[in-house]
C-alpha cells in the first residue's frame, strides 16, 4: 500500500521512496538492510549505489572568482544572477573546464576534463589544418584523428594549441616509430624524424579576398631624384 506506514516510521511508503531518491541524488549512496530471511539470524546489509546528478552551469571565470557580476547560464533554465551561480559552483563536487575565445565564443580548450575534443573544437581543428599534418601527407583533415602533441597520458591538455590532425596511418606511425613534433601557435609543426632530421609543415592558407594592388613606390627625397 503506497500510503501505509513502514516499521513504525511515520512517513508513508510514498514519502520514504521520495526521501530515498533525494538521498541518492544528494548524498550518493543509501545503506540499510534487506528483509529478514527465514534461514538468517539477522537482516543482511544492503547498499544502493547513488545517482550523480549533472547540472550544467556556464559562467565566466571572472564571475566565479568574484571579480565581476556577469550573469551565468543554467542549462534548461536560462540566465541566473552571479551570486546564485557562485553558490551553485561552490557546492559542485566536480567541474568540467571549457575555455572559449572571448570574441568568437569557439571552444579552444577543455583542459584535462576530456581526452576527445568536443565537436566544435574538432571542426575548428579541421578547418585550421585542412590536411593530415604528417610531412608529405595530403589526406583530408575531415577524415583524420586529433593527436595530442604532448600526449594525454603525459599530462597534455585537450586544447587547440596541443592538437594536430593526423590520418589513421600516420597517427600510428607518430606513436610507434619515434616521430616527434612541436606545434607552434600559428599551426606550424616542426617534426623530428627517427634519424634526427627536422621537417617543417604548415597548414595551407585559408581562402580569402584576393590581394590588393602593390603599393606605389615611396620616395623620401623631393623631386628631382
């Protein structure tokens, strides 16, 4: 009976279920005992694993640090004031770091929270590289894998400045044949072969407006020259 009392507890069964769900969400686990078995001397202990609720809160780092009161965004609700956002952030058990470009809003880093780059960052990487970045390879970056320049297992971040597009074949070569490379902010990759030779690759230039006419000669001395 959903309205009956349980073992003298003044709460109804429906209320107990609601409280149990709240405990699962807020405290993590529920411990108790199973009903007494006829062949057992005492009730057996029982543990119900908790459920971790995820709240997606996006707020500027300056708001989190208390440097300003820029509003935050609570997923599924909308804009919330800075004070409430800081209160929610203070009670969170873990955080997912996502750094975005302050002008374009594009994701540029998720730090150490995710090994695989999110779709928006992956698209940005493909547009930057256009092809596999291994020397001499022209396979499309749209079919390539995202390689961590400083490997994830060695503490490398999932960030554009630490990612390069490598096709499947050259991704295996890079990790299996002692090929190494350094990635610069402009996307230039300086490779070192297993024999120590250095090779530089640069991402192709993105299409843009055609160059303007060459500047007219400038002379500092008055005529006649």
